[in-house]
């Protein structure tokens, strides 16, 4: 099976998420609004699911691997419900389902999904714990954007390391890398952009339930479309009568 040590990579991602969101979420669990829980729980369960998916095939648990994999069809709409990088998630998960019978491609796309989650907690780790990057008040707000870019650069380094280790087999990670680069360029080119600011002002009054339900609808459509795209084509038996 591919990526024999992938479970350790996912454990590192989990550690970064715990460290990055400890002060603002996990340590104040009972005080945050439901929108935080909706995204936090879905994202946490998703990464744990990827951990299970990366561990089970290497320990003779293919039946559990398949059951957990099918559960992702139901979980994915909740992940999309409040996620910002919808395009990346939809693309990676759709292709993971479509190519689920090609183990290298399928596992690569599934393992790439935590990277999309990682920028936010990693940047928080930097601003909380790394000297010279910490944000302790308004006077430090100028560090925020460079730190976010630094976090995405770290993600690209991880992708480069995986690529050098596995080359063409790791192409799904390059797809994730393209989304990360696009995000970096968008943040650089569209900051203080009047059109973008107008769009955000237009979206801001939309109620949270509508945003969540729209995201869930996109996620459900992705689960269905990806599953259908990955189905085996039915080949008629030799000698069967052909339609006129």
C-alpha cells in the first residue's frame, strides 16, 4: 500500500491543529458560538478520519478502511459547510472518490486534504509561540499577513518533500499545491481590492444557516458526483446480443 508512514504525517497535522487552536477554541470549548463548533468538530473528525484511512490498510484492516471511507460521503458536506477553501476541498475529494480504485491517486488526494486545513492553525502557532512573529496587540497586526504567507510556504515545502520522495505518484499533492499558490497570489493581488471588498460586504448580511446549508449542498453534490464518477463501467459479456 502507498505512503506507509502517512499516519505519522497526519498525527503531526493533528498536533499543529491542537496547538494552533488551543487558546482560541479547544481551551474555551464551552464559550464559543455554534458556528465555531460546526466547523471545528467537522474539521477535527475529518482529520481523524484521514488518520484512520492512512493507518488501517497497513495493518490488515481493509474492511474498516472501506467502512470509514464510505462514512466520508456523509461527513464531507459538514466539512464544506463553513470552510473557506471550498474549491480546493471539492476538487481534492471529488478526485479521491473518482480514482478510489487507483490506490496511489486515491490516497494522495485524501492525504492532501489536511494540508488545506493546516494554514490557519499553523499561522496561529507562529503568532502565539514563535519569537518575532507573535501578535500581542494592534501594534503587531502588520505581522499577520506575512505569517499567513509563511504558513502556506511551509505547506509548499511539505508538498515539495513528498514530491521528491514519490515523484509522479505524488501528483495529487501538486494539485493541492496549485490551490495554495493561487491562494497566496489572491491574497497578494486582491488585498485592498474594491471589487473584493464590495463582494464581502454583499455576502456579510447573509445568515449563517444559509451559508452552512449552501456549503452542505455543495459537499453533498460533490460526494454523489465523485462516487458516481468512480464506479466501474459495466462491460457486456462476450457474445451478448448488441442493440440494433
